[in-house]
C-alpha cells in the first residue's frame, strides 16, 4: 500500500515538474490530453474494450480557460500529494468543498472537480482510489453464493454473500481490489438496473434456483460495481448478464459495463467486462411479448440517434434493435413483464432468454 | 339614337375628390388602425414642413381622444400659420399645394395628404374639420369648420370666424374619424412618432394617448437642418417625353439658353457641347426641335460629362443628427452613421443616409429592426415591398458578423438599421407612400450606405474582440500564472523561475533579458532580445550607467555628463532573437537600471522601460 502511494506521488510530482520545466524554459505551460468524446474512442483488440483513441487536445495557459485549468490542476495535485503524505483520504465532494479556500483555483461546481480528477487519472495512468479519493456513496449490493474476504479498517472479515447477509445483500465497498474471492457455487452473474426487479428476483429465490449472483446496478453503475463485475467475470470465469429497462439510457448502462464508458475510457481495461451480455429488455421484446409501453420522448429519440453513431454500438444486433425501437416509437420497463404475473420474469423470461444465450 | 350616343350621356368627368372618396385605400385608409396613423401622419408631416420652411424649431402637439365610438385627433404646431384665404383650399381641396411644381426635398408633394384626411373624416364621422391658424401676434387667429364638396372638389365653409388663441403663430387641426387605437407594435402612433423623432432630432413631439398617458419625444439638438433650395431638373436620367414637353412650352428663344436656364449644372460650355454632339444649331428655337432631334439631345446628355446635380435642393439629416437621433431612442453599445454623396435617378437628385445601432439592450435572437425613411418621413407599412428592405436583404451579412440564414434575407442580431432616402422625388410604389420602388440607382446607393456602416460595426466588433483577448491575456499573466508558479514551485520545493519569457510569449511581446557575468577585470553583460510578436519590430535600445565601457560591438557610445550611454538599433522579424553584449569596467556586481527602449509601444515590450 505504502509503495503504491509513493508511486502515485512520484507520478503526480512528475506532472508538476513538467509544468515547472516549461515555465523555466520560457514555454507556455500546457498539458496534452486525449479528447474525451464519442468520436475519439477506439476498440482495443487485446483488452476487448473501448479506450481513448489517438486524438489529443492541448490544454494551454495561452487561454484563460486553459490557464485556470492548469492552475486548478496544480492545486489538486498539491492537495492529493499532501493527503498521500498524511495517509488520509477524502471524497470527491470533500475535494470540491476544500477548493473553496483556493481563491482563483476554486471550482465552480463539483462536476468540474470530478472531471479534473478523471483528467489526472488519465495523465498519470492511475485511478482516483490511488489518490485516496472516494466517491460519496457507492450503494451497489450483491447477493449470491459467493464467499469473500474483505480487508476492513477493523480487521479481516469473511462473508458469505447469501448466508451471512440480510435481504439487502452485501454492500460493495469503494475499493473492491481489497476483496478476495474465496469460493463460490455460482453459474452466472446477473446485473439488474432497477431495485424493484432486483427485489423480485430475490423474493422469487432466483439466486438459489439458478445459482446466480445478483448485483444491483442502481442506474449507471458506480466504478466499484463495474470493477467488481470485471473481477468476477475474469477471476471466477462466470458469465455476466445485464438486465435493464428497454430504453436508450439502459443500453448505455450496459455499454459502460461491457465496453467501458466514454467519460472514463481511460479505465476501460480496468473496469469493463467485455464478456458481459445484454439480456433485455430488447426493443424486439416489446413486440414479441406485447409489453406494456410508453412513447419515446424527444430526448429518448435523440439518445437513440446518438447510439447509432456510437462506435460501441456498431453491431448488427444493436443497429437493428435501435432502428426497430425508433420505428416503434416505444419503450418498456423491466417491470412491464409483470403483465404476465409476478413470476413470469423469473420462471419464464429470464430462463428462456439465458438458455437461448447459452448462459444457462 | 345610336348606342354610342346613348352611352355618351352617361359619361362625365370625375372629380379627384370623388375618385378618392371611392378609392381611399390608395391613400392609406385601408384599415381602422391605419387610418388613424395616416391622419396623424399627414398633419404632423405638414406641421414639420411648415416649421422647416419658416426656420422654426418644431414643437408639435398630438392628441388622440375618444369621442364616443370615434376618435378626435388634434394636431397643433408652432409653425408660421396659414393666411386666412388659403386655409379652406389647403385643407378642403384635393391636389392643392405649393410643392408639386417645385424641385426640392419636402415631406408632402402632391397636396393630397391632409385634404384626404379631411375627406376621410367627413366620410366616417359626418363632421366637419376644425382649423385654427394664426400668422403673427398682430393678426387674429382664424377659425374654420370645413368640408369638401366632392362633386366639384371644392371647399365648403360651414363656420368662419376669428378666435382667441394663446399661440402667437401656428396651426391647429381637429378631425373626428372612425378608427381604432393600437399600441405596442411597429404600426402605431407611438412608434410612428418615435421614428419621426429619430429623423427630426430638432423637433419636440408631445403625444397624449386616449387614456391620458403623456409622452414627450424631446429634441436632441437645437440646430435646424439646412433649408433645401429649389433647383432645375438635372439632365441625367431625363425622359424623352418630359424633354419634348419642356422644349414645347419653354419661353426661351434659343436652344442654348433653354439648356442653360432650365437645367441644373448646365454652363455655356456644356450646353454648347451638347448641341454640337446632337448636331443641332445652338441658336435653334426650342419649339422647333423635332422628335428625332430631341432624341439626339437626350443621347448627348448621356455622352457629355455633366456635373452631378447640386445637393442643396436636398436636406439630408447628416451623420451627426442620425447619430443623435438613434442614441436618443435606443440603448446600444455602438452607432455608426453615414451620408452618401448625391446621385441621380430619372433626373432627380437623391441622397441615401444610413445608420446602424448595435448591441446594448437590443434582442440578440430576433431579426434586426429596419427603420425606413423617405424625406424624413417614417415608412411603417409594406416593409417587404420596399427597396430599402430589398437592398438590406441582398447584402451578405455574414461578412459583417450578423446571422442570415441562407445568405440572404433580413439578418438576425442585436441591431437596428436606419436608412433615409432624401430626394426631390422619392419614387414610391403607391400613392400611400409606404414603400420605395426598386430603382437600381437607389438600391445600389442604399446597399453601399448600409455596407459602409456595417463595415464600421464589424471593425468595432473586432476591436472589441481584440481588447477582450488582451484583457484575457492580462488576467492570465497578472493573476493566474503568478499563482501557478508559486504553487508549482512550492510543491516541488524549488526556486520560482523567471516567468518573463513566458509572459512575453503569451502577450506576443518583444522580450529583453539582461544577464551579467562578472569577470576578472569587470563584467560581461548580454542583452537577449527576442520578438514573440507576429509583426516585425524596430526600435532603439539604450543602456545608461556610470561605468567605463571596454567594448560594445554594434553600439553607439555616448557620454552624457558623467554617465555613459550605449544605443543599439534593433530590428527583429517575428520569432527572431538577437544578443547584444558589452564589457564594462567595474568591481563586484554593477548597479544597472532597466534597459530603455525607444520607438516602441509600452504594451509590446517586456523587460525594458519605454521612453
């Protein structure tokens, strides 16, 4: 742990030294960063995930905007550096509030400081956990036949994620690298977008009937959740199924689990689980199961069009499903399966779909 | 009886009053709100013309009041007044006026306007129009109640008497009409008076609205516009029929004197040249000139160089007055105005003036507002059919930093464009004088005028941008960069580097850096001079000190009292660097003032004092 902190400090100081050298040589301080847009993500064949491409943009003190960014970067590095020296940690939100005292280097909104931390991750090839910076809450939970060992601040704990937990399941900690998988009886992992559907699966004992590890994504999954799925997928060699609503935002949730997200493409190799598969709801399900549905909003339609130009969705499957949805002008939620009764999803829909996909 | 004879019985002349009685839309009485504006406009135009003729600063009072279902319009001026016997004809006879046969700029021309308003009033309210006028303190005020006998187009006087009036001179007209009062849009009395105030900054206009609300458009200047003078027609653009008519009815006995006396800008030399070119004897009697010869004459008008018509028949507002007018009525950041030189269309001189008011509180997302004027009268209707609008739409506004979808049409942006066409004869598209016809000469001048002020606006904007960039740069070098240097150095626990080179680079400046190296017998001093600017720079660089110079290659060495001065002439292309050096006799570190630069602006050099 200490060694890792030293490495982090060295890398951050290296960055600051870059600024210093530029200033000393009479050059305008500047930082080269990959362009963080949809247009600049590329498929990494080895890791099978989407990472940033070749496009870079320069953040330079030539413009006020750039100069402020570099000033703030220096302040954040100073803060992180001090934090590492003192073996402390803080949350993204705390960092934002601490900047209150930084005068000109103060952040206007938390989004800005969060983004700067991501930039630091990119240039240093580290993760914010290495900076001892945590998200405010993670909240994801898992439930299933898996025994883990966690290094907590109060000693080592061994927990079975089915027997030793309540209905809420085992809470995923921020730093999942501190977890060790001891043993398991699972055949698959199923990640679920909404709480209502997670509860349905647990009530219907889906985890026990199908030896499944149920993970609750809670919307766009936190990093730790994604990292955990990646580890389970690779270390335990378990298939991962992602079960979401049938709308463009849910497809993005799947994409960030399976392919990596655009915002943190620099961490794709660390967090994306390329083996993850999309279970549904699929636009074709709306027709095939005659699911209750809602009309697409203008935002939905824009998001779907945006998916059509998203390199991560460039497969026949997604092209035809997205186009079909645009044609239908409809979307359905996971819970719409309840049309056929409360047990339909666990007894029929999921077993059929998972079998068809070769997971069961 | 033959049918033709039968029909002939029914045929009779129509009086002009009868004609307009039945075709009042021609004169701008086609809707209830518009009729009100037209009546007020005719009265106000007359008042302004009268004041101008008498060199009186206009003070015009307009009241619109409800009178049952109808409206009572009162317009009162402080003009010269009208002599008693003229009053009935001016107000109650159509096509009676003083300006029709005169070539000079004025608001009214045909003598239809006010009598048409009187006609409209008697048609819709059935009441006579009341006129009070007084020509001086020594004369009594005269009061009339008039209607027009439309059958014969003659005034009918219902009441005539002298009256008490508190004004020393002026005219007051009261008309009752059927109309409707609107507010809050371009076509309203309020907007009409606002525009009139812009274009007549020497006038004070007071409006009392039906609800009692009083609005005053005060003067922006006490200077009267110059009085236009009467002129002769100019040969440019003369039409054949007109020329033949002039030749037939002139009293001149010789062609050459006809040319010299009945045209403007025609001296003896020019007149003779024209006769020669047309191969007609200058002594020929004008009435004897044949049709063919008249054609030759017209041809000669085009070939022989004739001076442009005089401008003094026109009364443009002038750049200053337009500026004041716009400044008074709009809250904006920038105004540019222009008055073009005179041109001619169909023998009539004209002048185009334009102004643009930009920024401030004008809406950014709306189409620009176009203020159209002809002979100082605002044009409120038929914007889409007007040469002014067409000329503005033809301009590619992207060149002037305004948005225009598809490269034509009225652009979008925070701007008001003002155009005034002043002419001895403004070619309107109709009798109601709403829009100017697309005469190529006029269109072209409008375009040039508007482009001129648009160019000014663009220059202003790019200057603003430059200033902003400069301000940005100053924020970087004065606030952000120093903080960054402190932070970065403290993190690394290193000494703060000299950031003047970085500053020079950001500012695009010339940087002077001095380095002193002590040696056994004195000091070696070098001045590194580098041009970070994108322009070449030439200046003189001085060093002034009290030490003995050992050598200073390339420098002019001078003694100033007990000091020594070194002067170099430095010329640097963009990006170039030169090193100037010298050796001085001294012990220890020499005391040196900052180098002095001469012949360069302070803001483009860092590291030297500018004198």
